[in-house]
């Protein structure tokens, strides 16, 4: 009997695959407690670390903070990061903490629509409840901008948003952060920042033709960045081979300068300018120590 | 550009604390960068010169005024660093306010220390209108940060990143 049931389901999926996708519910997982209080200063720091400002602000175009990003050209279409100011209509001003947490960590809009993974919720799923509450509090401080960001232009078949349900099932598992118990607190702080908020792997890990990261080759670099850019490998070995040390890497994240006297450009220049330059020295040291695979001196 | 890189390599090592701070050497390297800035940079990129070993992005010729502005700014900040070299480095960059963190435009106070929460949430970076006189009394490491920001700003806009 069970085999018959399975066959029937498969036949149904083949014949009515589209319908199945449409009706397939999305599991949003456990919600955050709605009463959790956030610290806006801590949240603003995390917003910098997470790249919210850089991606959701058209900085070169002189756009208002968080009112929508510059065009991001990808193999799947041209994406514009939306307006996430406190405007209740075109921004996120009407969102509850629960809505916000589900969007950031699960990649699901308040209307129940899945987001494209160009929004790095697959990393932000590692954010703690307190981090999410802090971020939410920080976003309440952002001045409302009533103008929506341009609509993303997504190529067929990727424009079929229900396909994202399949993508999620194939390529994403909702994981919380896993520290390494034999390592120091600072090393694990770096691990958390790199794997969660900073989402380094979004550019430095190669992706398959469906835009999913090839985690077998984590941090081995990618030559398929938006706008035809490339990201070098940042495995511990690759960094050491290039002459990086924990000290020089930490300094590069504030200065944009490499040990050879060169300066970052492209997307990494933006990451330093809009994100890592705002972090504390202690956090940059932790990030560098984790990437170099070294435990900092305690 | 190679002379800038060599000077910057030595400066970077001192300001990151990897080699001892030598104010005379800082001033000398800053002067080298100053002498290689402005037109010395822009003449290396004649219009359409995308053949050969260039890493320039064609945007450079569409936005030539901005390229010239950044090349000139490099000279300005290098001059400021040569003057500020004997000022004691201040240590860590100041923490921005919530507004600065969340993206509001910074004012000149940002430059001298206090970043606001607006900076954190998206305020723009250092004030590009500053002149060399204003840098004379700044801590040397803050001026060097402006130099690095200038290099990065230009590479971010106008250089193609390849492996």
C-alpha cells in the first residue's frame, strides 16, 4: 500500500507539478517571542555588519539610507534591494517583530511569499533572537521614505516565485549557529560573524547553476559575482599562501589596504566602506582569526 | 601607480602596527604618493586604453571628472599626511552614532571623532570636501585612513577586480 501511495504522489507531482508548488506550504519554523526588547544601538552595529546599509541604499546614486539599493545584475535577472525604511506602505514600518524575524531568518515575507536567495537569509538564519530584536529596534529609527525601490526584473523561469519553494527544499536547511567548543570565545565570535551577519560565503563560495552555494568548496572563490566581478579564495590556506596574517587581514577590513600596498576595489571595497570599517577592532580581529584558522592569544 | 603601492605598503605596515612607527618615514612616503597623484595618475588612462595590462573599467571615461577628483584628492590627503605625520596616532576609529550607522549623511564632527547612530545606519563616509590645512592637526592615523579611503573609493568605482 505505501508504495502505491508514493507512486500516486509522484504521478500527481509530475502531472500537476505547478499546482503542487503553488499549494506547497512554507514552513516558517519557530517564531520569535513578540515581546522581546531590542537595543537600537546594538542593532545598528549589526545592520552595518550584515550589509543592510550597503545593499539597501543606492549610495553612489545619492539615495536616502535604506530606501532601496542600486541594481544588482545577476544570471537570474536584475535585482533591486527594496525600500526597508520605516515607511508603513512601501517600507517595513508596518511590520511586527515576528514579521521581521521571519523575513530575515526564514526568507519569507509577511504575505507568505518566499524571497529570492539574493537576500542572504540563508546566512541570517544563524542570527540569535536577541540580534534580530536589536536589528528590529534599529530599523524603527530609520526615517521613512515614501518612494518604493524599482521593481526587480527577473528572467523566466526564475520569475516564477513558486519555484523558490523547490529551491528551498533542495538547497537550504534552516540551521542555527554552531560554535566550535574547543576554540576560544574570540574565534567563535569570528565564526559567528563570518557565517551569519557578514555572509562572506555569499561571494567567496562558488555557486551552482541554480545559485545555490557549493558548500563542498566553501570559501574557494567565485568568478560569477554580480556585475562580472570575481571574489578570491579565502580559505585559511589560500589566505596564508597570499601572505595574509591575522593582523594584516584585520587591518584590511578597516583600511581596505592589502599587505602589498594595494587597495581593495569592486564589491570588497564597498564591503569595507559600508560594513567592516564600522566594526570594533576586537570584532575585526575575531573575523581574521577565524578565517586564518588561528586562535587569538587570550 | 607602482611607486604609490610601494610607499603605501610601508605606510600600511606602520599604521597597522606591524612595523614601528617612524614619523620621518611617514612624511617621506606621503610626499612620494603626493608626487605621483593627480595628473600623474590620470595620464596613465588615456581614453579607450582597454588593451594591454589595464584593470580599468570603461566607467572611468564616462565619469572622468570623478576620476580626476579622486586622483587630485589623493594628492591633497597625501599632503595632509605629510603634515600630520608627527601627530600621535589616535588608535581605534571612533564608533559611529546610531544615525550614522543607519545611513544618515555624516557631518564634519564625524571626521574628528564622534560617529553618530545615523552613520551606522547608512550615513555617508568621510567628508570629501576637507582640505589639507584641516588635516594638519589631525592624528596621523586618521589622515592615513582618509588616504586608504581615497584609494579604495577609486578602485571601487573604476577598477575591474580579477583574480
